[in-house]
C-alpha cells in the first residue's frame, strides 16, 4: 500500500502550478558530501567597519545617520535603476530583451549590529513593519512601479554580504516570474470558487493540523504541503488582504510576534543563527486591477538539511527536471513545532 511517509511521490504547488518530487526514503542514506563551516556568531553591538552601522561611512562614501530604530536608504549598488531608458531588441523572435526600471532600498532592522529578528524585541519588529508599510505606500505611488518585493537574505550561506540585521526592497516596472505564476493560479481559483486560494488552503491546513508550526489570532506559520526546501515555511494572514498596507495595528503586533516565534524556532533547530531567504508576496500595483484574488503571504526558504553543516543543494535533477526533497513536509513541521519559543542563547 502506498505510504507518503515512505514512498516517492510528487506534490503540486497550488500557488505556482509547479510539481515537486518527494523522496522520503532518501533520508536513510549516509552523507559523505560537502560539510559547511558554521560562521561564528559573536558580533559586537557596534562595528566601526560595518557599512550599515549608525554613523558609519557606506561603501559609496555616504554617511549613515545616528539612527535609533529601523532605517532605510536607497541601495548604493541597486540592481534596478529608475533612469534606465526605454528600449530592447527583438531579432526574429529569437533574441528578445526589454529595458527594466525600478528602485532598490536597504532596510536596517536595528542599529544594533549583533541582533537578528529572533532576538529583537517585538516592539522593535513592529517598527520594522511600520517602515515596510511606509516604503510600500511610497513606492506604490510611483506609477512606473508594478511590483514591490520585500525580502531578507540571512546568513553567509545565502549570499548575505553584510551581517548587520537588514533586508531589502526591490520595486520593479514589471511583474517577476514567481509573482506572475502566483497571480495566475490565484485568479483561476477565485474565478471558480469566489474565495481566495490561500483562504481555502488555510482552512484545510487548520482542520488537518499536520503542518502547522505556529499560530496566533491573525496569522499561521506552516510548512506548505508542496514545500521544496527541507524546513521551508510560509506565514499566511488569516484575514484575506492584498498587501501589507491593510494590516491593522493588532495585526502588526501579531505579525511581529509570529515572525519572532518562527525565526526563534529556526535558530533553535540547530542552535545557530539560522540562514534563510524570506520575503512577502503581495498583489501587484498600478496595473488597473483590484486583485480581489490576491492573499498576502510570506515565504521562508532555508538551505539547511540534516544539521548546521549539511546544506540542501539544488543541482542535477532539480535544475534539469523539477525540484526534489527528502524529508517530508509533515516531518519538518513536527520537528519545528516541538522546538521551544525561547531562544537557545537565553536558556
């Protein structure tokens, strides 16, 4: 008899339409591959050589103010620039390009160089949320912008170039690939059922309680049924909203709380400052649509598999065919759920 805990199978990502191969029996194989070096986590509260600390000079020569809370500035090395001229090429329908404009921001979560989200006070995280909302509102008022991506790369293993607690916002003049997929899938479901895709999915997850990690009055953090990364999670708002601008003060506090709890569990998994790429997905802007189908959510993609030193690589079959995972989402959720909410450094 088929058993999803033991046998290979594929799962559909209802948000993108992509399929994922799950191979739970592979967790029994011995590991003789690459072992990562765990970086020391002994940063001072202030680093005079850090480009992001208050009062320091950045790499382009600009000076940071002596900021006391969350602080934002335009990225000194932006991937998207507002002054890019219109243009592109189309050579016989084979060589096709088009210009892309946009704005990139950096958000320092705290003036304290040594902190990360799980060890910040919830009140300080609420201030980060306020700054996210402020930036989203201002960027969405730029009629050239179609999408605003708020995200954080945490840890050296995720390519983070500076250990100071910070995230980024990239606002682009077109809709990126993953958001195009998610918009299409959510529109399809809403047209058929008159309800948001993630509202229906969340109702089912709350009924089954197999993949829930953390829950409060306004948000749920869970391991998606279709998760690719070993300890991938997603935060979904219980109330359907299209963007972060619609969060009430109570929801802001609940969001800060669940962010802190989830990232604390991540750190407690292997007793390290846990690396990940995390970011919000929310409705496009300035495209003439109200996007009644859209439901705000936040993805977390951590790269660690068996321990702090064993990384999940996306290679071979994952690059050439489709994503694959070993540990089941249910097993990952059970592991994360039972971890304490008190950070391991405070025990």
